[in-house]
C-alpha cells in the first residue's frame, strides 16, 4: 500500500511514496553499518567540519524546507522556517562542543593509568514523529553523528517528503554514503528492524503506546533505547505571579504549532484567588491569535496535522463539557476543508475530566483552580506524564523549592518550556527515559568504556573482596 502525504489545510493528496521492500531495507542497513565502521575512525575536527556544512545547507534552504513542512503537517510557515534555523544552531552547537563532551576522563586507581573513554556504538535507528519534522530528527542526529555513529531514520509517514529532504541535506553537505539514511516503512515493520544485528540502538519520540512497543522490542534484543514520549505539562500560576506576563506566555505555550507539542503547556493550574483574572486575560490574549492559511506569513496557527487527530480532540472536549466544564473561547471545529480547530480555553476543569487526565495534543487549554501552592503542586504531579512544566511566581526562592517537588524532566520558572541544545531534554514516568541534547544527550549513544593500564600499584590495590568481583 502506498504512503500518502496529505495537506492538512486542504485535505488534498500532495504526493505518494512506495514503501521500501525488504531488499531495500537490507541494503540500507548494510550501507549504514559500513559507513559507521569508517566514520568512527574520523577525528572530531573532521566530523565538526561536516556538521557545520549541514548547518550551512539548512540555513541556505530554510525557505524551501519550511514550505515542505508546512505543506505536509500544517504548521505556520513562520514556525517552519524557524524550526529549520534551530536545527542549524543545533549542528553548530555540537560541532563546537562534542569533543569536549566526549573527552576521556582520567580516574585515579591502582593502575599505572586508568581512564574512561566514550566511543561510538554503531548504527542508531531513529523513529520520529511529524509535529517537528526537522527538529526532532536533528536533535538526535547531530550528537549521534558527532559521537561517531551512523543513523537510520524511520519518520512518520505523513511527513515522508520531509524525511527524504533531511537525507538530501546530509548528502549535499558531503555525508559519506550511508552515514544518514531514510527508510520509508510502516510502523508494523519497525520491530524487525530493531532486532537486526546491524542496528545498535534505537531512539523514539512519540506516543506512550509507541514507546511501550519500541522499548519492548529493544529490550528483547538487549539494545539501548531512549524514549521521549507524551506530556501533559502543568502551567502553574501562583497568586503573586505577574498575570499579564503569564497570560501572554500561556497563549504561546499552548497554541504554538497548533498545540501539537509534547512539551506544550496543557493544564493551567491557577491559585483560586487569581483564577478568574488569569482566565480573562488568557482568553483575551488568545482571541487575538490568528488562525488560517499556514502559508500566509501573518498566520500564527494553521490546521492540525490530520483530521483524525482533530476529531480525537473534539471528543476529549465534548466529554469534558458533559462532565461540567465550560468553554470560554473556541470549542468548535471549523467548517470547511482542512483539519482546523480554533484556540480553545476551558474552565471549571476538575481532575477527573479527559482534558485533565489525557494528553490533549491540540489547541485546547484546560484551566484548573488550586486552593494554594501546595494543592497546585499536588495537581501538577497527579498525572501519568512528567515531561516539562511551568511555574509563575515573583518569589524565586520559593519557586526553586517548589520546582524540586515537581515530577518532571524540566521546570521553567517565569518562562516558556522549550528544548535547547545547551540543556538536557527528556522526561520521567510515562513521558519516557533517557535524555537528548547537551552533554547528557550525546552520551546516551556511546560505549562508556573503562581502560586500565598496568602494572598495578600494590600500595593502592583494592581490597581482595572487591578485586574478586
């Protein structure tokens, strides 16, 4: 069955692709393994020069690449171009820092010399989603390739042209044959690829069910995996917060990319003494958010990526309204062509409603009242997810203390949660495990190798019981 790329703004088929046959997959994995064996012998300087060229190609072609993303998954053209620019920044960052991140670390032992080496592990399979079709690939690929690995990408089927464009960018930057490869296959074929001996590890960004399946397959094959999964991030507003600033940032945090982000703010937990005032300011700011043709540079929010995703969001909202929630903005799918759904704010949300319990992967904000700061933290942690979160207050000392109690991989105080090459990115609980970006991310896909060189020094020999282990 062919793979279709459908424009979510019009519902029209843009392009069709033929899935890879078994022979093509086999050839790709062989090519990737061969590339890895050569690439791991290159110097950091050689890898950095290549990755800088990737960044240059991305910047030179950002308009065309951005247009492809907008056509395939519907985000505004402004956001698409910015995404490509962020990918180029990531390339530059790892070109500049990877060698220091992976420098051998000397350790004093009874050896004449002992140290820890960070060596590449092989071909890494990346299973990536559609919502940030370039960034989520490049935040994995840049550090993995700088570490000396090769990459195989299985992208979401609805952004197949983006996947092929990423491969082309690497090729135009001078990548050795097989260093970065795209394969077009349905999700059902992923498990056998993970099991293939030429694949050393796997990374997934996607839903929790997809993470369970991939982690299971990797576990059966005894292979390293990193999972960045769903999120239902809390946006906590305490009574002493700057409500104007919080409301303005709440709009961007929830409605950027049509709300289709794992780290988008989704549950707006507000101390009840300021809840009404915040909701009013939030709705007023959100009502100015412009939805429309994603190719128009003035548009701030395009359609959702697929009609079925929009329909699932409608169901979550409808079920919550039946349980007593109230719509203060939006709440109805747009008529006509395209998977459009307007910026929506719902108040009167309780902790048993779908918009609180489930991940709402679209432009719907749930406003929940908290008795006080303690209750706000309790509500924030009352979720199976733990990816990111926000905390708004003028008391920074208190904010630091409360942040330590939030069960999430990141806490942004008085600012918008975002991924940044300089900071580790990932979650806890059902939001996954492992980290991407920063020095932590590049060390996920290396062999942390102990090197011990004798002769041993008797004066500093370990106890007999330890030496026998």
